[in-house]
């Protein structure tokens, strides 16, 4: 049995499933099904009161998290204004606007300005910036909290299973730097899983 088959299927509203299906057909694909499944399982286990998401896109993962964590509040950051506007519409459509602090801006600038602590951080912004975001993610994460970084293996490029296209070598190298840093950080317990395009789960001690 595959690991992902062992996880309890999250309860996702049918409307949200349809929006996710449409997003996957467009230029802004939502998180892979198995990645979202794991993310919601982690959320179910750690029961976060405050969630931080870097990379809102259309807000579909945000909505899924808020549906799973009925008492949680979520701060989410998106640089692209069109995506940000669509996310606001989705938050309103699913009735979660009051529980969301949506920020339009650059992740690096926003993270450095935040002070509140979070129990779960979903890192899904520009992959090349993961290593830059790590110090602030660590600072903002409560002890016992989870840093969930998506797309850390990228088609096998990062592990070397698949040759890296010349134009993507710098991207793959930056992700390797992130993985090395978070795996060697004594304040984290980290596991890298081959789910979706790779997930790094880091629990802060």
C-alpha cells in the first residue's frame, strides 16, 4: 500500500474540489491531491490556532485548511495582484473572510515585518526564495509547530534522478541549499518525503 493511501482522506467541500480541478487545468495549478491530503492530515494532528501561508495563489489551499481547522485563523501572502484578487473572491464565497488576513506583497518583505507566532507554516511561494525565507519562518514558528515546504524535489532535479535543464540549475541549487539548511538545523526535526513534487516537514523543537 502506498503511503498516501494510508492517510485518511480529508473532507473537502465539493465546490472546492471543482475549483481545484479547474485550477489544475489553468496556469495556476493548485497543490497536488496527495500534497494537500498530507497537509490537512498534519493540520488535523497539530490543531493550529494560527496558520501562515506563503504563496496564496487562488486561495484554494487556504480554504481547505480553514475548513479542516474550524477555529484557526490564517495569514497568507501573495505577490501577484490578479491571484490575490481571485483569492479574496474565494474567501468570500466560502465564508472564511473573517478568519483570513490576506496580504498583497513580496514574501521576503512581509515575513520580516511579521511578529505574531504561528503553529503551522505552509511554504509554497517562489522556490528560489525558500532559503531566504527560512530564518523568518523559524523565528515565526512556535515550538512544536510545523514548517511544511512544498515542491522541494522538483521533478527529480534536486536529487539528481533527472538531469536539471540548464535554465533551472540555479533553482535546483537554491532548493538544495534550503534542504541542507533545514535538515542540519539542530532546532528542527526534518523529514523529506517523495509526495507530490517533494515535501519537507520540519518540526520546531
